[in-house]
C-alpha cells in the first residue's frame, strides 16, 4: 500500500462520511467479517430503484470505516442494478486500495449494500465476499 493510500484511509477513518444509523430507511443490512470481527449495518433509502440516501454504523476497523465512508462518495443517485456489479475492483478503480489481507474490510460495506438490495428486490440472492474479491 502506498503512502498516498495510507493517507486516504487515515483521512476517511478519522473524518467518516455518512457514519450514522439512518432513522427512516427503505432497507438495512447487517454483515460481519469473522476474520477480523468487523460488523457493519448499511442503511439505504431507495426511490424509483435509485439510491437516494446511504449511511452505515457498526463495530468496524479503521479500514472498514474508511471504505464505507469512501463508498458514500460514489453510491448516491446510483441505480440499484449498478450497485449489484460493484466489487473490490470498483474500489481500486476509484482510488481505494488495501493490502491483500485487508480486502474483506475494504468491501464489507459493498457486500452489505448489495445484500440489502437483494432483500429489497426479494430476489432470494445472497452475495458473499467471494463474489466481491477476485484473488
């Protein structure tokens, strides 16, 4: 991980965006990472299949907080079908990259968001970390 990447993570972890439990949401999803014990809940307000609002909270590592906060920068006003194709590569394409052993922390918010959308769509799908991380 470069010094620039480290600074990005530190800044988003220290000053997170959208880090609160949304009161009026359309759907929420809790996910956990048994490897590092991160837990996150993502809250979405969806209108006409567009993400209108996003927030998160939980017991998270700095990388997870930073990644969930970073995600808020490019999730709003996005069609929900587009979110179902977001993964770790999406994060790196936007400039957020971590060491190989921290990839789960970097995508847990995307995983929770994708699974919240599956719940909203009632499509009986459930994504896993393997669906988001291409090793």
